[in-house]
C-alpha cells in the first residue's frame, strides 16, 4: 500500500500516530530520591549557593516514582495546536486534488486489504525505494560481450603462457646441447691425442663450421676466433635450434652462446662455458654446410666429425664421463713437422723417451722423442755406453713424435712383406752433428758442401724426422732426376714403393735417407 495519508501532511508537520499508538510523551525526566525528613539539603561546601535551577521545581519532580503510572494527567508541555482542520471539516477546494472523490477508508473495497499485494504498475515504472525507477535495461548483450572478452583474454593468455613455456624449454635444450658439444669435443680431442694425433685450434674451427652429422639439428656458428690474449686457442660459438610452437604453428629460433678454449694434454683438453650472446649475433641459424670430403679424408677434422658423433652416442648411452674412444693411430706425419712437438703423445708401437733439443734452420725446436719398437738401430744414439746415447733408446730407432705413427706403420708393412728394416742413424743431437761435420771423410761439410753431411742445426736428423737405413748405400745427384737408386736392394724397392704411403720421401743424393721434409730434392717413388 502507499505511505500517503489523507489529508496530506504539509512540510514540517510531524507524522500523526498510528491507530492504537499512544502519543509521544516527550523525553523521560530523571528521577531523584525525596529528601529525608528532618535533614534539609545543604550546600556541599561552606559558602556555596544553590544552583538557580534548584530554586524551581523540576518537571521530573511531578513524575511518580518507579512502579507508578507511566503517564500522568499533567504533561510538561501544552498540546500543540492542530494546523489543519479536523477530518470532518471539508478540505479547501482549491487545495483538494480530488475534490469529487472522497477518500474512502478502504481504498480497494473489492480486495481484502491485509492479504492483497499493492496495486500493480506497468513494467519498468512505479515508485521505488529511492524514487521512481528508470526503465529496466536489457543486460544480456553486455553479459555476452563480457564473456567474449574474457574468452579472448583467456585464449590469448594461454597462448602467451604456452609460448613462454616452450621458449624456456628450447632454451634449456639448446644450452644442454651446447654443453654436450664441449663434452663430446673434449672426448674426441683426448682420444686423438692419446694415440699421437695433434689437434689444433684450426682443426676445432674447421669442425665448428662443418660438424658433419653431429648435433641432430643443432647448428653451430663461430662468432669470434683467436680473441686477443688467448694464443688462438679460444672461440666464441653460437648454437642454434629451430622449433615450431604448438599454438601458432610458427617457426622460431633459439640462440645460445658459449666460449670454447682448447688446452694441451689429454686430461680435459677442452673447456666450455655458457655466456651471454652479443647484441649483433645473427638470429637465424646457418645453413647446413656440406663437409669437404677431400680435405677431411684421413685428416684431423674428419676424425673429429666421426669421434664427436661416437662421443655423443656414448654419452647418451650413459657411459662414464671422459671415457676415451678407440681411434686409429696416425700413419703419416702429424701437423707441422718443423714445430714444437712436446705436447704430442708417442703413437702406439713406440715408446716415449721424453723431450729433446731439436734444431731447424739453426733454431732450437723442443721435440718429444719416441723409440720405434721393431725397428733396430745401430747408430750411436741407440748404443748404450756411447757418448751420444739417448737414455731409454736401448737399440731402437729414435724419432720425433710427429712421425712416430708413420714409422710404426712402416715397420708393420715391412713385417707383413717379410722385409727386415734396420736403421743406421736417426735422431741426432747438436753435438753429434758437429762431430759428423768435422769428421766428414769427403771433406764437403768442412768446406761448405753440405750435400752428404748437413750443416749443424740444419739437418732433418736434428728434428728427428729422418731415418738412415743400413741398406741401400748408393748416392746420387741433387735433384730427383738424378736421384740415387738401388733396385737390387729389397729394402730400397720396399721403401720406394711403400714409404710415400706413410709420408716419407727419399733424399735425392742418398738412397738410404728417408724423411718427412718437403722440397725439390725429396723424391716420390720412381
């Protein structure tokens, strides 16, 4: 029902009481106990005057004590005047909004007042709690749009999370692969060095550009080689992995960089550390380069490519870290025969005699000396008690570690063909070479003719890369056209046919001298 009344109240007029409600009695006055007889109330302090309000009776003094009648006949305030005329008086016609319609006691006679709900209003209209309600709006379009926005945000958020998760996984995969490169390459280098191969930074750089079948999709790029202060043994390498995300089906490339440093020896010869890629690193993976079969055939790079794959398979199978692989020993001279060889290992079939002082073109070159098993030597360097004896030789031929594999391979081939090889001279010290020059029976060396006896400091014997066999004994000219030959000697025929396969050539002036030197006076087989 409506909260309106008839006649309506004017502004500021209090609401009349409901039916059966007593009028508001006003604020409740405090009650005080009556004064005791014979004991007048005195001021609490001498000279204190009573409060003026105590000189007049308080309205609350007329109230009864607790337990009496709540509302007395006497009221503290006079009743208010009725601002409006009584109900029986007609309302002024100019102010009566419904002059022709007397207000009935029952607004809806046909409806029971207590059980009937308020009158209905058209949908979207009618009084509300805070005034007239506006027309109701349709909210389902907003709900649908909100759900679509939430769906798009959810799908986009899931796609972003899925891409980020895949990117993290592929970055970790590429990092693990690049760490595996260092581990596998270290095993390959150690395996090669253990049998006499020499692995240089140039070999590592070539392999990084042409890893062959290694990596299973991993692409490598050399960013920087030979940084300052590293002696050419360090590389900055970038590893690339191309992958496709599962959400957008697009290709992406992950790049991880590392520093690789080549050390000496066979105990962890290569170290690697993951580093931050430079800003100018290419973001695309390099094309798979086809390995140069001719350049890699029998070379260190070819062995690295094969051994790296084997090391990767061995690591995947759970083999012990650092386990060396079986690799064939070199059968030809290793590296630059005129360079320092102290970092090399004597090939299988030879015995390490330690380091010695070699010479090339008058310069001191440290070399590692090896005794070739199965190749006896009658020279002074292998004869115990001789002043030029090399400790540990024990009657065996002494050579540089760079040709130790070639000498061992030559002995095996001679043994298979039934040829007995005996050396008459091999590695020589400076003291030995000077003595030979001074005692040259031909008189050539003292006179400056070094055809048959080399000048001290310039002989290939002083590098340990030459062997003089006891047979043959013919001499010849200074060119290959006039080279010395002795077809009647089985040893010469064998050497003429086989020595080149192990990297040894004949010195043109001496049929017994075979070494790893190059030049116009070193002759190939006839």
